[in-house]
C-alpha cells in the first residue's frame, strides 16, 4: 500500500474503529462500504477485525488483521489480537513519551541557542538568518523569515539543508510574489497577528494556492507535510513572521511545537526592538553631536565677536566715566562670558558621553594647581564675607594629570562651595598623600545637601537645592567634574549633613 495513503475518521476501517473507540468486525471486505483501501480490495481480503489503540481515553492508532480465506475469526483469535494490540500500545506510548522528552530537550536547547544568538549582536537581520539555519533541521525542514518594512513584506531568510532548494524558494518568490491579500499563509498572519497552524498540508490546499500548473507541480514536488506560521509581535505591532515547515522528515507538528515557535518569535521580537531602539539612540547621538558641532563653531565665533566688541567699548567709555553706558556693557561682557562657559560645558558633556573627552596627562606638581585655584576664588569669597582656607602639605608631590582640567574641576567645586555658603561660613581646601593617590577635598560649613539629592548629584542637568536657596546653574558642573576625574583614573564622591556642611572628595594618581 502506498505509504502516503491516509484516511480521516470516520472514513475507512481504521477511521470507523477510531470514531467508535471499540473493536469492529467486517465479514466481507469486498462488499462492505466501510472498506476504502484499494489495496485491501485488490488483494481479495474477506474477514477483517480491527481494535483501537488507546492512551488515556485517547485513540492513538488502530490495528487490524484480515484473512484471505476465512469469513470469521474465533473469539480466542480476537482475544489474542486484542492482547497483542494492548502490549503494542504500551510500547508505542513509551516510545512517544521518550520522543516527546527528546523533542522537548531539543527544543529547549534550540531556544537557548537562539537567545544566545540574539544577545550576541544588535544586527537583528543577520541574527534572524542564523536563527533560520539553526531551526533547520532541529525543528523544521524549511524555515522562512519575513519582516515588514514600510508596509511591504521583505524576505530576510530561507533555510533548508539543501542549498539548491533554498535557491528554488527565492526563485519561486520572484516568479510568484506573495499576495498581501491572501486569505491564509504569511499575509494572513501579518494582517491578523494570529498564528496559523496546519498539522497536515493536503493536496487540495496546495492546489488552492498554486497560481498555474507549473507552480502546482513545483509545490507538489517539495513534498510539504505541515507548517506553523507565527507573528513576530512587539507591543501589539506585527514586525514580521517566522514560518516552520516539514517535508522530507515526515515530521508532524503538535500544539507543543506551536508554543515553541511562539516562544522563538517572542525572543526575535525583543531582539528586533532592541536593535531598533539602539539604532534610534545612535541616530539621536549623531544628531546631538552635529548640533553641538554647529554650536561649538558658529556660536563660539559669534560670542567671541560680542565679547571683543564689549571689551573695546568698555575701554573707550572708561575714560569718559559714563556710568549709564558702562553698566550695560559690563552686562554684555558677563553674559558673553557665561554663554562661552555654557558652550564649553555642553561640548565637554558630549565628549564625556561619547568617551572622547580630551585629556593631556603628564607628571605635574599638585600644590601649585590647588593654590592657584584658591587664589582665583578669593575675591568671590571676600565679596560674600567667607573665609577660604587651604591645608595642602603636599610639597613636591606630583600627580599624573591635565593641569587645565584639574583647574576646571576645582573651579566647579570651589565655585559651588562659595556660591551656596553665607557670610561667616568657612570653605577649606585640603590635600593629603595616600599610597598611590593624592586625596583632595573641598569642604564648607554651609547648609548641607538633602540626603535624597546625594545619590544622583553627579548626573547631567542635576541641580542641587539646598535649604533656603533655590536651584541655579545648568547642572553640568559636577557631571563634568566626575567625567574628568574618572578619565584621570580617579574617583569622586560627596558627604554632607544638613546644618553641618558638605565635603567633596576626589583622588588623582601619583606620578
């Protein structure tokens, strides 16, 4: 009998036995309408006796015997056959359980490997191609992956153990493009977002999708047996599909295989979404860098012109002692200087985030840098009636640092301390040597920083709100200070107590 011959209950002897779920006897197979097998009729079989093979009240198969001569079977023969069928059923069940276990283990290994592949690269298209070839022959004879781009379906990968058949699949796609309005298959899954599970592909189904006789012949030649098509879904949006098809292996799919395919599609969706988010972030970074490049070039030039013009005007009006003119000029000078600092901070922030902050480190004495920074802030401290002290017994000690960058950090820390303190407060700059570092601190007896602010004080655009004072500044100073110190191989941190004061610490490597 042709091994492709199959029946659907209640058709045929096996179909009737399966539907009735009990033994059945046929006295004359040649005339009984329940017999549809051409092989049995051609052979001249007379008596037939069939029994169901059951597992947990489910019919998993049918066994039957026939005779060319007898028109009846004895009760002993029937009992013997039922006993044989029962024992055979137990063997089949054990084999099925073992096969299920092996398939489950294989599926878990496949999904684990798929997750590993997705995690290794942000190029989701290349990863989907790997996954398609990983699925063959583990869970399919064919694996086809499609994605939706700008409302159109694009085939990403076709995998088969035979490269020649992969080529044939691409040729078929060119000759017979996918109909987006097709009532079934990939277009239907893309439209509805629901999986399509066909446990047995019939010739009628193949005939229905064929475009012409040549197409039908090719499809029949592929020997397709079953397929599962699952949507790649992300936030209820269909990104594409994964189609698993069986052919040469004669494998049949089950609901468990459908769940495995859905799990795979879910992992693919996460990988695609991550890749797209990464690409969007990269585009945003590039856009920001282009904007900052324009700012650094054009705005800096314009601010330079403004500052230079204000300085020239200031020199000409100073001799005339025209206070009503000098005051607006000084305002322009302060604003231009402030904007130049802001542009510099924005560029430094962008460089830190891109990992390209310019640092020119070399052995240099730390004490002169600290004293210079302190001197720069003495006028501001005097204006606010503050005491600015230094305690830096580090004569001759060298650090590996960029002098200008460390002055920039000190300007931020000392500037903040002076700004937030009131008359009578004390700001102290200290330095001491450690085994491999120099520890530098800026402490004040000001109002202190609320505890909830300490955890994120070094974040970009984070401004500190101290008791009795409003927030001020761009919130970039401490972020840049942290980036500079870490770029030197040091670390920076803060300790504070409300009503007692605040101390910022940072380290620099000794030369």
